[in-house]
């Protein structure tokens, strides 16, 4: 029996007596804030600096893809480090790798070298998030998990949105990577000083991707499209804005506003999808996002306030795609398969994020900066047509049978479920039938 199962079968009186406290979570959340702030700053900084040395959009896209490739590689292997040395020491290892890579970026200007270091940061960030999420899961039960991950969501996305704002105080330069390295190094301190014990890493169930697609084609398509869209958008929109004549401070403000929008829309969209249905809300969000993407493609040169407003609303329309896809999949899943299905969807999202910056970067190199939004509009169009077709072939899940919507911004935070015991079997069994592992 897993910990979640044990929580669910515990005595009602035990759950009633449980009181939620952030105290056991504070060390890991403080470390998370430092790391995510550093990652947020690098989001606009790396593309802006690469543009200054004459890198092409295709090269900048490849560098961005390297981060997600590293992240996926970390998801396949980082738990070995955690199981070998424990959560606290493992977090220190991953933070040190990220800090070293960030400091080396101070001296790197060749795109291939930046991409290699970015890959290392992706690997390290995957490991840090694995530590954070498994720590949270170990410190809460089924009655407090929602509030714990709500605090995690706010801390993660709040720090990610605040990080780029450093460009409003300090001009973009390689010296900012020193600040990034300091932030990664500081992330170690809260966990290094805690007296709490290391959590236990537990095996998880796994779910073949073909089986997952058969259960919910639209759910898988939404999660894949979320990676294809948002991976390219956040990686390359600094290139679009810089080429359109906006300064680094404006780029930072734009990205921060987009991240805030992605967080703010989650609960309203979730409530609407719980009442109206997942797929109608998905079609509405896709339609609005296509219109906004086309408008942004033609918006170069307009006042910054106008393009920032368009970007804010656009991010609000595309950010819920992952959550909507996960909701549609869980609506058709048995309760015991939620964790395995979530891991499969995250794997699909990671694959989309790994290829999208490179694909969009190549298109931008051929048709100009607006190619980013033509690429996004094309992906959204295909997703919209697919969703509409599936609506004609299969009816919506009745409202009383829908699972509660789980907020998950454009880059879903719950990457710990991409642990090797889940992903490696998924990778090996893309065309095989579902299997499961249940351990005590």
C-alpha cells in the first residue's frame, strides 16, 4: 500500500484532528524560492545576451531546447542521487551543479557552450524539483496536500515571475549570472540548516502512453500542445520583443506579467470547466488564443502597454491547457490510476517542451520574429480541430462524474512524478499494454 492509500484509509478522527502547518515545509519552500527566482531571471537574460553576440533565432531556440532535454534527463536519473545520499545532500548537489553552470555562463558566449551549460541547469533544476515535491508529499497527508501544493504553486510561480524583474534594476549583462549563481547557492542554506529527517523515496505506478491516449485523446493532445506552445513562447518571446525594439526592462516586465496571468486564471478556468465541461472551455481558450497570437504577430512596434496587455491575456488563455488536459484525462480514469496518468502527461509535456523552442526558432529564422506566433497559432489550430472532432465522436463526461480541476500553470510544477520508475517503463512501453507496480 502506498502512502496516499494509507492516508485515504486512515481513521476519520485522525484526519479531523490534522492541522495544516507550513513549518515543516518552510525550509524546502525557501530553497525553492531562491532556485526559481534564479531560473526566472535566466528566462529573458539568456536570449537577450545571445542576440547581442549575433546568435540566430534557430540557435537561441536550440539553447532553450537544451534546458528541457536536460530536465527530462534529470527526471530519468535524479532519483538515484536522492536514494543514494538523501534529500538534503542531493538538493545541495543539484544546487551546486546549477550554480557552477550559471557562473560559467558569465564567460560563455558561443551558443553551443551556452546550450551545454543550459542543459546542465535543466538537469539540476529537475533534481531540485524532485527533492521539493517528494519532501512535500512526505510531510502532508490527503487532507492537507491541496494546501501544501497551493503554497508550493504560489512560491514557485511567484519567484519565477519576480526573477525577470531584476533586469529593471540592472542592465542585462553576463555579470547577472553571478547573481543567478548566488541565488542557487543560497537555495542550499535552508535545507542544510534544518533538523528535519530525510523523506523516503517511494516507487510509483506507471502507465503506457498508448493506453493513456486511448483513455483520453484530447487530454494527451492538450498536454502535448501545452509543451509545444509554452516551451517556445517563454523561451523565444524575448527575441521577438527585442527585435521589435523593446528594451530589456520591458522584456522582463512582459514575461513577469505573463507568468502572473498564468497563475491568476487557473481557478476561474477550473471552476468554469467543472460546470460547463472541459472540452467547451478548451475550445474557447484555443479560439481566443489563436486570435491573440495573430494579433501579437502583427503587434511589433505598438506601444509597450498594448503589447503587454495582449501578452497578458494570451498567457491567460494558453496557461490552463495543461490543467484542462489533465482534468479531461482524470475524468475518465479510475482513482487508483491518477498518479500514473499524471506522470504520463508530464512526460508528454516534457517531450513537447524539448522540441518546441528549436522548431519555433527555425521558423523565426526563416520568416522573421513574428514566426513565433505563426508557429503557436498553427499548433493551436491543430489542437482546436482535433478537440472539435473528438467532441463529435464522444460525449462529455457528466458533471457529477468529473474530478476537481487541479491548477497547473503552463509549465506544470509537479515534475517529481516523472521519476525513473515511471518514465523509463513509459519510454520502453510506448506501444505496450498498461502495467502497474504497487509496493508497500
